[in-house]
C-alpha cells in the first residue's frame, strides 16, 4: 500500500500586491502521478518553487513522509529527495550523459584520479534498473530530446529522488517520443517514486496521471482521480469556459484571390523543392514531425537561413531574402518557436520589447539614438490594452510574465507594422488553454489584412484553426489537405509517408 509522501496544508504565499496561493491543500502518495494544471498565473509555479526551496510560504504547513519540514533553500529540497526537471532539462551540451549525471556529486576515485569506469558503471546500473537505453558516451547535444529527458531522470535517481517534478516535459517531443517518455514514467512510478506532472497539453493528462489538482487564481478548485473528470469539465474549472468555442470560425477560402506569398521549388539544407502559396484571409498550416524541415523552411523565407535554390514571390514580386531586416521591410513577420531566446529580450521590459520593430518611427534622429519617449509609452499602452497583456506595468521585465503574456508581447510588437504575411511557429507552446483561445482569436483577426502561416505540432490546433494544411516529412511536402480532409488520420499518414 502506498504511503503519503507529501502534505501541504493551508498554504498561503504573497508577493507585493498579489496573493499567489491562498489556503491551498495539496497531497501526494508515493508512486502516484499527479497532474497539476491551471492557467498561467494560477499558482502552479509558485507551489513548485515552495517545494524547491526558492520561496517560503507566509502561512501553512509542509510535511514530508509525516514530518513537518521547512524547505528554506534548494539544498534542503535536494536532501529530501525532490528533483525538478524543466522543459529545457538544463544539461551541459558538450558533456556526455555520464558526465552530466555525475555533475554535483562526489566522483569515485582510483589512485587519486577520477574513475571513469566506476562513473560509467554506476550510471549503467541505474539505467538498467529502469530499462533505459541510450548512447552514454555521445555529447547530449547530439541526443534526441527524449533521450535528454532520460539523462535528466537518471540524474534525479543519482540523488535517490522520492519526488520528480516534470514541467512541460513533452513540449519538444514527437508523438512517438511522448509515448516513449510515458513508458519510462510508468517504470519510475512502479518503483514508488511520486511524480508531479505539469502540462498544458490536456490530452496527455488523461494518459499518464492518476490524480489531478486544478488551481485557479491561487486557489485549489478541484482535486480528484483523473477518471472522475472529463476534458470539458477540466477546461471549465480552469477557465470558466467550455471547450466548444476554442477555435474561431474559419474564413471561406478565396481561391481566385492573388497570393500574398508564393514559393517555387525552394531548397535549403533541411528542405527540398518546396512550392506553396498563401492568400490573404486564410490560415495555412504546416505540420511535420521534428526534423521534417518545417521550421527551417520558415526561417529561410524570413532570411535567417540561406537558400540553395528556388524562388519567393511577395504579391507576385520576386524576392531574394537577404536578411530578416530586408524581409521585415517587405511585410513579413516571424513569431519564432522559442519566444524566450528568439522573440524577446528577457532582461528588457515590456515597453522596450514592444518598441523594437518600431524604432524607426519612434526615433527623433538617425541613427536611432533618440527615442520619442511619450510616443513609445503611448504605443506600448495601446498594444497592452488591445491584447489584454497582464503586467503590473510597462516597466516589468518580460522574463517575469507568464508564457501566454510573453507570447502576446512577441505578437504585439508586430501589430503596428503593415505586414502582408505573419508566420507563427508553435504559437501556443507552453501556454494555457485560456491564453490559447485569445491567441487563436488574434490570429483570426490578422487574416483581415494578411495571410497567416501556422507551424504547429499540436494536431487539434492544426485541425481546428487552419483552412489548409501542408504536411512535410524529411524535408519535402508529402501532401496538402483542405476542408473535411483535414483529419488527424490523414495528417499523420502523410507525416510518416516515405519520400524519395
């Protein structure tokens, strides 16, 4: 019979002007997989940071295995056997798996030197217990994302973890890698290790979790076995809205209207002979498994990657993409997959990030070294109001915003430009269901004045949002779907189709 590992009682945590958690109870048994869900800002991250020793509660009690604990720094959490694995897995890319797993631990020694053979033997012993298989000597930068997660999990086993906290573990995984991860998580569960599973991909929760806790505005609103709740009720508890109208109605296709973007046999290092066209008013989806070349194609169109062959036309004018600045001037905007690394300057504030593409209009002199501060503030206030960006002020650093609000800033900075084409690469990755609905509505609004491309690995998103879907595999287009043919079965069949 499993034993109670963790009990949080009447937890309250406040930040200046905000109650992040209010009288929250939370419990977890050994060998239990508990899904922790809620919109961005619901309190999930705060609760996890309390367990990690990063924050301490104003009120409440934390018990581990029946004993009250004060987790006042990360070292205490580590001593208690709490391991936290985040979306980016925090590994040293040029170290191999063995070297990464041993980081932070006392290395075994032989004759005064590190014993690499003993290090390897210990890691392989842990991997054998879990039936994990991977190349332990390859630099982790060359491992698949799924295998990087295995390395991070094995590192947790080195510290004899009793609790694993997984934050968005499948954000960058293919469907097959997701199932591989779930198989491994079930092995971990069988060993009596508890798992807190945080994900905005609600379908996964019903596959892997035993129980579910829902937070909303810092309060616990639901706690039950997973089988006692369905997806629609889950969404209602999180957002107050049903899932029925998650996607806006699709615009009718205007087949006779001229394309705003057209490509002819584009080839680059990761894609070959790609031809497609995009019209104003439509949302064109691009789907493909990791490695299909879809993101590399969009980066090449935007001038971030070199083209080897082919032609690009914007409103029937032939274009050579010399640089992103050149393509921006021609009316293209790219909202990249990695918003933190590519879409935002994290240590700059909301106002500064929103100003970046608009500096030419906001500048008093050339070069751009004197900014019209009043105009800059008015522009930022307008965008924040129009997109309902939740931020304490325009001076708030974007790194402190939720994922959904960060994405609104990435999108918002392009809205004052006269763009003909918007390219969204994974527009809702790591974003809660409520913010997704807002972003979908915004994408639909943009079709009134532009054509929109959405690159996504989220099948419900592609099916629910896009007028047409282009499917890629191994760098080539394997098919295009429209209307009732846009189904999960058809998309997946094309995504695995062999190419010559």
